[in-house]
C-alpha cells in the first residue's frame, strides 16, 4: 500500500453511485467459477486485451510494469493496458475509474485500498473470488500466505472480493541518538500513554531555533487514529453504520491529542510542521508513521531511528490499511484478470515490494526477507503489528467522515470544545449515512 492511502480525502459516494447507473463495460457473460469448480486457466495462446486500473507513487509503476512483462511471457497474445494513475487523493483516482466505466471501458482488474473497499462493495464493483480461491491450487496457496486479518478486510458475508497486496500500520519512530543523549532507554513494547508523555517531556528542550519537541503529530486521519484505538475508541461502529465521534472515549482521545500541543507543549502546532521533515532533522524526537518513511529516510542518509508499538491507554492497538486487487464485476475476461492478480500478489512481486520499502508486503515470507528486515533494528514489528492492529474506519461515507473529523480536530487545536466539535462532526456523518 502506498502512503497515499494514509492521508486520503475521499469523495467517492457520488462517483461510485454513478458507476452503477452508467456501467457498460461489456456483456459480462463470463461468470466467476462456482464454488464446486472446476477452474482451468485460459490457454496460453488466447488473444485478448485486459486493462488494469492502478494507482500509486511513481516508483510503484515500475513494479507493475514488471508484472505485465511476466504476464506476457505466459500470455504473449494478451495486450495489457496498465492504466496507472500517480495520485495524491482518492477523488482523482476514482473519478478516472468511474469515467472509464461510464464510457464503456471498465477495467478488468481494480486496485483499491481499505478506504474505498466498503463503498466498492456497496456498489457491487467487485466480483467474488471464492471460486478461484477454492478451485485453483495457486489461489489456495496465495491466500494462505497472507495473515487472515489482511484478508478479512476484503471480505463481506463470507465471500472474498480482493487479494491483499501491501499494507501499512502506524508505529512510533524514535530518534535513537536523542534518546541516548537524554539517557532514556528503549521503552517496553507495552508502554503506556503516561510513559510516552513522561519521555516526551524529557525530550522537549531548547528555545527558538534550537527548540526540540518530544513528538511530532502525524496530522492526518490515519495518523491520528491510533490515539483513538489505543483508548478503545473509534470513529464508527464496527458495522460502519453509526458514527461514534461523540463517544466519551473518542472525545478523551481528541483532548489528549490537543493537550500534547497546547497544555503539555511537547508537540508543535501541526499546521506547517511536517513531522517527516522535522524528525530526520532532529527537531522532534518521536513521531508516528508507517513503513513508507523508510525509503525517504534512507535516501536522506538518516539512520538514527528505531520503531516501537503505539503506546496504550486502555488497550494495545493501532490502525492499519491495505491495498488489494479485485476482478471487476464488469470484466469480460475474468479468468485472465484472475491470472494477472495472481502475479500481482505472488512471492516474486511481494519481494519487489519488500525491497522497495514503501509498504509492508502482505505475504508473510516476503515480510521476513533479509531486504525487508534490514532496517531499522526492530523491523519485525511492522508485520507483527497486524496481531493487534484494527482497520481504519472506512464506511461508505468516508468522504464525509474523514474531512469532518479533521475539521473538528482543527477547531479543537484552535481552542474549540472537544465535545462540541466532535458532536457536530458526528451529526454531519450521520446525516450523510441517512441520505444513503
């Protein structure tokens, strides 16, 4: 999963509803194989054309191109259109996807992340993969290579709709040099909010240009969510039908975030203070991030850091989000799409993701490879976090939830009352759900 998914602002509801009304990507005569089978891969001499709707950072495109080359070695007469979109928002990507569907050019394979899965399922964009997984030995082997929690997020009513690709969770990054200079030992992996605050106070030093803060807030929805989860709070009910932004535990979490800045002074005001610039510069001693910062830190020659699980208040928890590949319900070439997805998620491609360093590969073996575990010292904590992480809240009205929560946080950090601001945000999300 690209780091893009960790800071996305979706406006999906309208565009995905449009896709249902305008979908005309083919006759859809080819059905996914039934659960009882059998499945046979298309003949190697088949002539066809498939389109892959893809997104990511520019560096991701090379990995997808490698998959297309391998696919054409197996299917030389199949033209692969790798429709890759370098993006910064989900809106841009999904608008392009829906425009293609509306024009009668539905893709065969759809790459989408956790934040868009529920809405895609709600609008029946994805074909179920159960027949493939159950009747294709390679499918069974692939699904077994992923942690069940990664697969669970791509299922509904017992059916699997996407194959996991890469994912990220939020962990605490700490500057080992600053810790050593302050005489602070590495905290326990079960450390608490109070221990985190005590360490942050010790690491907040200096004045003016020499000021060093204990913590730099990762100020985006995905980045703030661990403070909720580690306090047994969330933005939504488990079924995604009821907002819980005004829940006392959520309000308590938002107040804690505010107090790190305004009361304790251990974190700078987040607007205009990029923690991923301040951290390698030694201006904040800790921050929160996913694996996506490892590559940039390496490129910058910064290596004085290690990672820890997120500190806990009522429970040990953090947030995760992943990317996955689906066979489009509109595809006329579902079997070829499945064959392509197998290559997108096989060990070779997963090892390429591990080497790229932008995200955690879904394949457990790839995440245990020497290249992935090379740095930092406790790199095994990336994949291990799936044992206690919870998926980012991603209801079908995520396009309302994410900006409503962040607007509330803006007001809270500016002096607004946490209960009032979050209650107003909660009402906004509830109204959006009621309109669905």
